[in-house]
C-alpha cells in the first residue's frame, strides 16, 4: 500500500493543499465564498478539505462514519487552526439526529460520491442540508479511468500501479487480487468500489434526476491532486477526447462539478 494511504497526516496535508490551490478557486468561478459562507463536508475523513475555507473565516462542519478519522482530524485541526469555527462529527447523515446540522451554503463531496450506494437516493436526500441558493462541489475519479477502482490501495506493488484491471469481471478481478496476495479486507473494499463506481454519463444523469443542475462541469486529463502527489501540472481533458461519449471515461482522471438546485 502506498505510504500516503497509511500516513493520514500526509493525506490531510495533501487535501489542504489541493483544495487551497484548485478546489476553492474552482468554486469561486461562479460562487462567492466569504467568511459568511457555511460549509458542510460529507465524508470528510480528517477534514483537510475544510481547512482552506476555515482560513478565510468560514464556519465548517464535517461528518464521517469513522471515529478514528474524526479523532485524528480534531487533533490536526487543533494544531493548524486552533481558533477555527469548525465541528467534526461522527455521523450518518441518514440518521434523524443529523437534522440538527441545519442548512449550508456549500456542501463538499470530494472523492466521496464514488463510494456511496444508491447515489440518486443520497443526492435527493442532501437537498435538506442545502440552502435554496446553495451549491454542491463534487470531485471524483470516473469509474473507467486508469485507477478508477482505487487499486492504488493494494499492498502488492505491481497491482497498486497496474491500470484498468478493475474493469475485469468480478470473479476474474477477485482472482487477480487473491493471486496478488491482497487481504480479504482490501478485496472486499475494492469490490464494493466496483459496485459504486460512477461513470461521467451516469453522474450527469443522476445529478439531473436528483433535482439539481450544473453550473460547472470539467474533466481533467491530469487530476489537480497529482500536482501535490506526483509533481505533475494539472491539465484539462483535451476537447477531442472530451467530446467522445464513453471513451472520455478512460482518460479523464478526475471530474470537478458545481451544482445547484434546479
């Protein structure tokens, strides 16, 4: 498994830098973000994506199902922004107790939507957390991109760097992972991602069926996060490829989108 997937502080710092340099400027293209903006991150992990918003005075709330990640997030936040107006909570948003969270100007779903079962139900549900003029930011890897299966979490060095094999039929995919010596937990996680991974077309359809419309939608040939991870300059997907349905999923390493209520 790559070091960044074990070193949670490194992962936190990468989230901070990518959101500061790329996500926040992207949102600001069509949405003003000020100290009055109330930000909600679903699936926040340790909360690194919230930091750039907190730095400009936003109020932030992050929820995650992992107690250990929330505990680490509180520790990291106390170190980098001890006076920030932020709350990190272990919370399933479907629970009735989540109603106390109220509504937000901006919801962040970065590297999250591709892990959620029944995405249309989820997106229909999150309407309740969004103010009438609020926005949702999405950043996710399209399913058919080289590492859309998140196989980079594999312990086997070859399998963690091998592209596109997550597109194999489930029985063959499992067999490859077993031969590679992956643990039952890793195999279970990767098969679940195979079940929830989302293509560009299905994402677009799901957004529209859930009562939202796009303000921005952009595809990246080189994911903005690769600048922090690998020192590669972000690059938009060339138009000649981006205009080809289905094919573009194989070469778009990331999709950014900002949506609002229709």
